[in-house]
C-alpha cells in the first residue's frame, strides 16, 4: 500500500499542475551550499579581528618579557581579549562541510579573518597566522583598541539584539583598554 501511494505521488502532482520542487520546502540540494548570513560574516570578521588583537598583545608581552620588563597590564588585557574570542566563537555556528568551516579549519581562524576589520587595519599586518610585523608599541596597541571599539559600535545597528549586546560589551572593553593604555 505504501509503495502504491509513493508511485501515485508524481501522477497526483502532475495532474494538480505543480512541480515536485514546489512541494518540498527547504534549500535546493543541487544549488550548492547557501552563503552565510550577514551576521555570520560580521561575526567571522570580529573573530578575525580578535585573533589579530591577541597576536599584537602577545608580541608586546613577549617583547616586554625579553627586555626583562614584565608588563602586567598587557597580560591582563591579553587575557580579556582571549575571553572575548571565546565568547565570539561560542556564538559562531557554521555547518560542517561548508566553505566557511573548511576555510576556518585550514587557517585556524574564520575565512573572513580580519578582512575589513578596523582593529586589524590599525594593528598593521597580523594575518591569519598571527604573525605581527614591526615593533608593537603601547601607542600601536592603543590605536588598535580605539579602531576596534569604533568599528564595533558602527556595526551594532545591523546586528540581532543578542549579538549587538556582545559587540557593545566588547566595544566598551576595547575603549576601556585604550584609556588604560594612556588614550
């Protein structure tokens, strides 16, 4: 009986004047993977910016330690950026096998890592590998923090409320970091 009903479905659909694609809702499996939503792209960008900021702070901490001048403030701010990164990554849900997750697995960071990100732009060249070129100074960290805070605030209006709240919290933290660094 079940086989008879399954066989009758195409005939029923044809007589009703509709195509089978109109009956089944959801993404077309033949169309490929859908592109990520704008808030996912923004989240990936902010995660990339946090990776860049962490690389900057790590370079600054390492430089101070090599000079025999342990800078506790930099270590505290670095720890806070690592917490921000963990919070952001907890919100990112990328389906396994998608282009974004494959790219993230290959590079160790999201595919949109730091592209167009204000803090990454202010930080110089901290790429997906986390390498930082040039000497990291307090002024450079302060500028990166200020740029990050401003960039996050610009994105608030376009984000869903829960993500906007997290970005606002990180922006406030970045602004506080800039002040703590003498800005």
